[in-house]
């Protein structure tokens, strides 16, 4: 039996770093299958429509290539290709446990994935498939955070769930290095930008703000994290609060 979720259609942003797990690079199959099981559980319990945007930083970051003298656009295209590798890893992990998926890529690659077609993505979601968006926006100079905001707006998702590695929300300092770092329960996008918290880039933040799309930052390895958020439980850090944003329900402590 499915319970009515707080959010009906969501985009989960899985960063490359989250997929790398403890090793810090490449793909940790244990993390991929953990994330896949979390998604399966959330889908089964709530019947929510789930789309995923994957990052690529565990394999390649355009900015790092440019810093070492590469042409920035070329380095960014390499980053987008890295996200396709991650998308296929996640697809594999999901399909192994029986979750139907489709990968849609912003850079055409017909032998491995469908091209990104908005209406088709929505149709897949309505049919209960998990759609994985690969290759970012298809354009250099953007990030996969911006991709998450863009795709979420396009498919009319109600929230973006940002799965992070090793942190369970947004802090005023790195909690892995500073034990006194304080966690924010909630922030507006403007506060996040003014405080320079580095949660997401300004392009992504402004897209979210303009489209009244809240973001919930949570730990990718939190057991049942996605399900808790879909139930309306307050976990992680909620970013938003601008008019028209759907907030998590408050749950008594
Ligand atoms: N990228 C890009 N355009 C996009 C999305 C991504 O050029 O629309 C490139 C960019 O070089 C970026 C890399 O792909 O560094 C990997 O994405 P990102 O750094 O956002 O991954 P994450 O930090 O989430 O792992």
C-alpha cells in the first residue's frame, strides 16, 4: 500500500562525490546500490515520481582541467561525459533490484541512452520509471546543480533533494574538520549566497529561487533519508522559504 507523499515529484541530485564513497574517486558499487535501494524503498512506500540528476566530479571536473591549462569548454564536455558514466552505474544498480529506469542524456549518444526529451521524461515518470538525467545541461560553463534546478523546473518537480557525502546538511563550517561547526535547519537562497556557503552555485540558486523550487540537503548515506523527506519529516537543511515553496511538514520532536 502506498501512503500519500508530501512531495509527489522530486529530483534527486546525486553528486559524483557521493557516488565515490570513502575512496574519494571513481564509483563505489556499495554506495550505488545503497542509493538504489533507498530510491526503490521511497518509490514503493509513497509511489513518488523520482528523477535523478547525476554529477561527475568523482571522475572529472571541467574547472580542474581548465586550471591545468585545458580549454575550458573541452574540459567541461569531458565533465559532462563523466556524468554519463555515473548515470549508467546508477541505472545498473537500480535495474539490478528491479527498478525500471531510463537514462536521458543532453548530449546525444543513441547507443547508450535516450536523448533528453522533456515530454518523454514526464511520461516515463508517470509510468513509474525512474528517469536519470545525464550529461548535465549539454552546455559547458554550467554545473550539474544547475542541471538539477533546470530539469526540476522543466518537469515541474516540487523539490530538489541534494544527496551529499559525509554531511547531513548545510553547516557554517566543514563539520568533518571543525567539530564546532553549526548546522542550519533552514536558509533562504539569498542567505545561502550571502554567507558564501558553497552549497550550490549562484546560477542554480537563482533558477531555484525564480521557480519557487525548494532544496533539501541531506546525507546520501542516511538510512531512509529519501523516505523521511517524502513523508515530510524535517531532516537535513531546507533551503527556500520564498513565496510558493512547498515546505516539509513539521514533525513533533
Ligand atoms: N558540466 C558542464 N555543464 C553542465 C553540467 C556539468 O560543463 O551542464 C561539467 C563541468 O565541467 C563539471 C562536470 O561536468 O565540472 C561535472 O559536474 P559537477 O561538477 O556539477 O558534478 P558534481 O560536483 O555534482 O559531482
